[in-house]
């Protein structure tokens, strides 16, 4: 019975936190108040204030997490709708995502070394720009800490989605393909949700970039680690 109430309150509380964050985002439309970031902050504050452990939260959180798979599968619908455009843009998509993947891995290793991080941390931060399951597998295979890799993935995703608008404006990047590839290869699913907010085509391109990035990073990460460490 206790588990039932825990699941119920966690699900209701998480949904409520997201709805509040979304309301704030609509009232003060700025990328810095991205709903997923604000909702995460609200949940953390609540857990700390009432001394609720992460394990307790995840009793109900696992039910919400179960919907991640269907949500990712649902991204196939805009892909199908924009399939002709995506076919014509295949080469730029492949080239852009490959470059984005290499830059993401190389900069992760170089910056980690520059700050004097332990190798375990470097192995955990290197696959930060791909989806959580892939990043955790890569990190674990290299000898990193998979749970820490998941944290870095979340940081990369949220920060990328929050600051992408400012970066695009600074570099005057208006091309849908470039923006979609940038968000998908650097900020995975969270970046893709931001791309979908901009347009369905940009979201479709970001989805393809996210998938390709997972493949590219899985291949190049061990090679970059071997060359730079």
C-alpha cells in the first residue's frame, strides 16, 4: 500500500512540476526557462526539502521512465512526413553529424584533461552528447561510471537546448538542416524536443542526427581515447 501511494504521488508530483514549468515558460518565453530544466529543479528542491531519497522517488519515477521508449518511437511520425526532404539532405546530414560527433568527443576529452580530471571522469564525460542508454554503455565499456555518464548527458541536453537559440543567433545560423543537426548531435533527445518546438522539419532532422550520433560516437570514442590519453 505504501508503494502504491509513493507511485501515485511521484507521478502526480512530477506531472504537476512539469505543468508549472510549462506555464512559467509560456508566460516568460525564454530558453533559459526550458520546462524540463525548471521541472527538474522543482523536483530536486521538493526532494531535498522533504528529505526524500532518489531511490524512493524512482519507485514511481520508473513508471514515468517507461514512457520514454514509446515517446522516442513516436518521433518516427514526423520522420515519415518529411521523408522526401530527408532523403535529399542525406549527405549534409551524415557529414554534419559526423563532424558534430567528433567535435563533441574530442572537446570532452581535451577539456577534461585540461582540468586535470581523473581518467574515470574522462571516460564518463566523453559520450555526453548521445542518448543516456548509449552513453552509459560506452562509459561502462571504457571503464567510466555509468551513473555519472547519465548526469553529464542530462547536463549536455538541457544546456544545449537552453543556449541553442543564442548560439544560432550569434553565428547567424538560420538553415533548418544546420540547426537540426546541431541540436540532435549535441543535445540528443532534449535538443530534439527543442527542435520540434521550432518546426517539424527541424525536429525530424534532429531526430536523424541524434540516431546517427549514437552510432558515430560508439565507434569513434575508443579511438579518440586511445589517441588523446
